[in-house]
């Protein structure tokens, strides 16, 4: 029975992460500014979620257009990377998301 509970928990986590991928990206970027490939690594390692470039980069572009993140061109190890940092609007969005989840789940 314990195995079934673990499988259900894993399934629910994956569904949650996929449904609110934008929120998870904002939270990861809020921890520290990051570039796209690093975000893919963290999503895989921390959450077991495999997200490829065709999903990630359009989502980051959308967040940037919506004013949630700001992309900065920086040089890291001799390479140019676009590093994303959270804006005040992005922080407010994450805060409000947490409030809505608490209200919805009556926590």
C-alpha cells in the first residue's frame, strides 16, 4: 500500500509541476538569477521534471514579455548567456499565487 501512496504522490507532483511550470520557474529565478539550461537541470534534479528547450524558452520569453522576469545578456565562462532575474511584478505574482492556493485549499 505504501508503494501506491508514493506513486500517487509522484503523479500528483508531476501534474502540479507541469500545470504551474511558470510559477516554479519564477520561484527558481527568485532564488538567484539563472539561465535557461541551468533551469532545465534544476527542474530535472530537484523535481524529476524533464523540460526541454522547445517548452522552456517560449515560456521564459512569455514571462519576459509579461514583465515577470528580465533577461540580461552576461558572459559566463567565456560564453554569452541570457540570465533571467525576477522583477517586482514577478515576485508579486508568486506571492498572489501562494495566497490563492491557500484560499482554494482552505489552508
